[in-house]
């Protein structure tokens, strides 16, 4: 069974990755984070540790000019500090955890799914940052919670060439840890 097809050259422009409807990608080394595309609803969906799939952004109009940004740090300990997510890793500085924006647009619809075993005694604040400054796009995971949280109200405008990062702030915690967190938000051009 083919779960993933990768095309390059002149088949799909710009060496894009192509997922067939219902195909999945394991987004963690242990396979407990799964990303899939739903062609019917034109959305990406994520499942962590076997939880039900949750929409984390996407299409509406066939996906042209719209997409999602996804980051997942698995087996990375978050505890009492500020960290930044990039791809599937955790960075300890914003300089290591930032990425450029290819075209002007908006970030919106932030979803955060914490580890199923969150023992942090303080809130975890996840913020999308642009050019080193926080945006209004933020979500707070309550202490000891493993429930998904979101910000479906705020929008952050970005320009081509801006740098963005995803900050995971656990400074409010004095004890405990969270070993993984998944973050997704919509990017529309």
C-alpha cells in the first residue's frame, strides 16, 4: 500500500511533496505523531499518541495560496524555560528556531496539542513570533493539562522575508515536564 508519493521535477512544480487523500506521514521518530490530509474538507489533520484526528488548518479553496505550518518536538523535555520549535526539533534560542516567510500573508488558527503526560505545575504559553517580536497569535496550555488548545480569533500579518518562530514558554513552571508538543497554524497568502 502506498502511503506517500513524492514527486519532483516537472511533475509537480517546485519539488513539492504530494499526499494522496487519506495518506499519512509519521511526524515523530516513534510514529506517535501522525499528519494526514483530508481531500473532502481540504484540511490537514494531526493525531498525537493515538488521539482522534483534529483539523489544524488548510484549504477551503483547493489549497492554492493557503497552507499550514506544523512543528512537533517529540522526546524533547520542556521545563521551566523558553524554547522554540522548528520542524521536528526543539531549539534553545530563537536564532536557531526561526524560519523565513516566502510570501506576504497571514498566520491564523493556531492549534496546540501538548503531550499526553504533562506534569508541568504552571501554564505553558505558545506564541507565534515574527521578526523576534510576539504576535497576538498565542494559546495557553493550563498546568497539568493534555487538552488541545487554540487561538481561532487572532491573526498575524507577515511580509515576504520576515522570520517567524514558535515560542514555547514554560517559565511559569517550577516542577514537572512535558516531553512533546505539536503546533499547527494556517498560513494564507
